[in-house]
């Protein structure tokens, strides 16, 4: 196994923790602490309790991971048209 090999697993967010971290229950009934990947932060993709997510983990520490994808659930997607707020800096 090469050093760069990552495990990709699916799970569900079950808790929101401080500092942009989330408690994720994986499909194999293991609970890990995961943080949001940089691209998700950059594009302001929000995650809430109950969202299905894809998590990358290193084989060296199986208790931590990085959320790389949030699946859109039923009824998800963009909000109503015309309700978008401008970028404030």
C-alpha cells in the first residue's frame, strides 16, 4: 500500500462540533471526527445533521477523516430563485 492511498467511505453527519468539525457515523457503524475539505469551504457548501457525505481517511489514523462530498438529499438543491444574497466581504 502506497503512502498516498486513501480510504473513501460513506456516512451520515450525526453531530456538529466546534471549529468546523463534524461527527460522522460511517456505514460500517464506526464513528469518526471529520472536517470539511478546502474546496467545500471555498464554495461555501454547508453541511447539516442528517446529510449523507463521502469521507476520505488515511489508513494510519482511522478515527479522523475529511469530508470531500455532500450528497444532495430529497428536496435539496438551490433555494427559491431571486433570494440569493450578494457577496459581502
